[in-house]
C-alpha cells in the first residue's frame, strides 16, 4: 500500500470517528473544514436536513486578493464564514476538524471564527 493511501485511510478513520459524535442541527450547524495542500474550505452543514447552509474558502475573490501565507488566508476564511453565519442568524456551531490535527491552519481558522463572533 502506498504511503498516500495509508495517510488518506488514517484520516478517513479519524473523520468517521469524529462524525459519530459531532452532528449539526438547524439551530447549531456543523462547521466542517477541508484542507488541501494549497487551499482551505469551510462549510456550515445541517445534518438533519442534509443541507449545506453556508460556505467559504480561500478561493473567494476577496481572500485570494489578500497577501499572506496559507495560515493568514485560513484566518481570513474563518472570519468570512463567521460574518456570513452571524448575518444568517447562526451564533453557535459544532466544530468538525475533518480528521486533521487541531494545529496550524485549522487552529487559526477556528480562532478567527471565534473572534468574529461564532461560539463552539
């Protein structure tokens, strides 16, 4: 088995283990994070109705235009999703790190979302 497949399999197992516990509702949606090598994506998901409520990513035009490294862009994505969520009336969310370690870009995204007004 190639190293990449082992890493993907490990992350999938962790992700499924987290998802058994973390569920999003209409009042308190799940803040799901996906981190690729170059970008970071985040969604607010209502698992009860299987709907994606809001989304933000580092590919959004205002974030792409900003200068900085990947960690700085993750902060901007966290701030953007928090602003969208507060405007839509969501103040509390459940954080789903997606099998990634709570470190680096994932942590900076979560911290900036908290600073911008989300509670989790």
